[in-house]
């Protein structure tokens, strides 16, 4: 198969790429989608347009420290000693968005 015309310039190709959520760099704990892959239904049959909330939380936990409870990257947030397994503080979520922006 041959193509006709000039090859696409790299500067133009970069603008045509789809925008990916930064959390896609993290494994999804809900559907087990690999880093860099889109989330799917649990059965894996259908690709979802959005990422699972758990993946966003896992990404924030992986890349940012929490200024509210002083949890370091890789460790879950906590409230007075009670670990937050499925959520992070809003401050940590905002810090994760700044890190990946």
C-alpha cells in the first residue's frame, strides 16, 4: 500500500492527538485497565469514554502529597487515624492536577 502526497508534519500530528486524562498513567483498580489504556466495563468488552473514579483517586495518591493530612505520595489519606481507602482529600486531588498539568 502506498500513500500519496507529502507526509504529515510532526507539529500538525501533535495537535491531532486525543487528549488523555492524566489518571490513565495509573493502573485502574476498578476494571484493571493497564497504565496508558482506557478504562473498560468490568467484563472488558466495552471501552469507556471516561476514567473510573477509583483510577483518579489512585493517580492522586500516587503522584501528590496531601497538604491536609500530610500523607506522602503512595500512601492513603487519613482522618484522625482512620484511613481513607476509596477517596482522597480535595487538596490532594488539586495538587495532583497541578503536578500533571
